[in-house]
């Protein structure tokens, strides 16, 4: 075949390729879907959820230099825990002073070189009353999403932490789709974090109905076995809050962890979605020996990484701490369990 004929054939093949219809018009092409490798959130820590910064700044524990410590300590992002509903007026307008504080958090975390997930954390009021939830969550994202629309892709939005109770089942799929559509009006490509019902339980992943949106990062939270991680925790329910001395670390415990994460990985492969383990840890104020909490934390972090999940530890300070505000140092064994 002459060179001209060869070129002609090549042109025809190329034209044919360009005109070929997509295999499934409702699904984004695999090449454009967010993957573990092309998204910026890998090793993170939850911050500022229960800090007086939001209500009485003079009493704040978290200072801006802590962002630099977090970055230096080997983390690349923070999940900023926002309980914004109580900072809204009767018309669901967010207090301008609260918004200015949020701007400062974003600016300072960025200065330290950290990615930021803005996590709306009113999961309890939301799961109790769908009407109130829908109104307030809509108002929240209507005000917050455009505000950060021009920020780089190292800022992500998590539409709601841990849906449960009244948000179990289809109500969450509906609410999530509505909120996502709202965010997409101003942030067409922003990474949005979404998780399943029953407090972001991995068992509910199969119930999650995701729209064909390429920029979703799917999250789950892992505190199993709950009677180990939450023994003595006042909010953990009558049976668990009375528990003491529960251990963790047998071969059986480790096998259960590994098989749980296998299920998440299988779901992730089948649905072609990257995974963020957004919260995990073991409660520290219950007398559970540090070495057991360290073994658990190290094992969960290692299994997450082995399965190709990114993660954020619960939490920087307050409880479950990895940073000690009294000594202004890392709790070294927990820190090492996370960043070896
Ligand atoms: C809640 C915290 C709680 C943690 C572990 C988080 O989602 O906001 O209040 O300490 O889960 O139970």
C-alpha cells in the first residue's frame, strides 16, 4: 500500500473512532472518573469539630500553627467538621461572622499546604427531621458552595456526615441527589464526598445510588468492633458505654477487619469509584490501654492503604486524640501508627 493510501486509511479509522457513540450514555467514561491516583486527599485528620473557635474564639484550642504541624507530621489534608445549623438565623442565613471564620480556616489550611474537605456534620438534626434537614442543608450549600467555587480542587465538599435513622433508605439517595445538583450549579467539577446510610456503614454501600457524576469520592467510617472502639463512651448506647477491658488484636479480629475492607474494595471495583475511609479510631478516655488503641489504629490504617483507600483519622484533638494540646506534641505512638 502506498503512503497516501495508508494515510487515507488511518484518517478513516480515526474519523470512525471520533464518531463512535459512548458505550453507555448515562455513565461517564472510565477515563474521566475520579481515581485514587488523580485525587488529592490521601492521609488526613479530622479537625475543629468540637473546638470553641466557632463560638468563642478567645477560648480556641486550635491555632493556625497546628495546620503547619499537621502538614509537617505527614498528613496532606484535613477534614474540617462543621456544625453550621446552629450558626443560622430564622431564615437559615449563616452568620457572616461564622462564614468569615470558615474563610480563615480554608485560607490558613491552604497556606500550610493542606487539602481541605468541608464536611457538613449536622448528622443528628438531619437524621431526626427530614423537613428541617432539607431546608437547612439546602441553605447551607446554597451559601457555602458558591463561596468556594473558585478554589482549587484541593477543596472538596462532603454534603452530610453519617446519614442515619430517618435518612436510612431511599430518603438519603433523594436528598443527596438534590444537594449534589445544587452544588453542581456553581461547582461543576468539584470533588464531592458521599457515603452510605447507617452512619456511613460499609454494609450499606450496595444501597447507595450514585448519579453518573465523575467527581464523587465515596466514603465510609469504620469503628468496628464498636464494643472495642467505643467502650466507655457516653454517647455509645447503654450496653457499650458500661463496657471496660474489651481487647482487640486476635487473629480473628484482624481477619474480620481484612474481610470487611475486602467488601469495600469489591464494591469500589464494581462501581469504579475511589474510597475514602473518612473516620476511624478508638476512644481514648475509657481506660483502654494505649498499646491496644495503637495496634488497632495501625492495623486499620495499614489495611486501608493495602486496599487502596485514602483515610482521615478521627480526630486531631478533643477525644480519640493524636495531638496533645497540653504538651503541644503528637501522641507519638498514635501518630506513628498513622504515619509510620
Ligand atoms: C461524631 C463524634 C464522635 C465520633 C466517634 C463522629 O462522627 O461527630 O461526636 O466522637 O464520630 O463516635
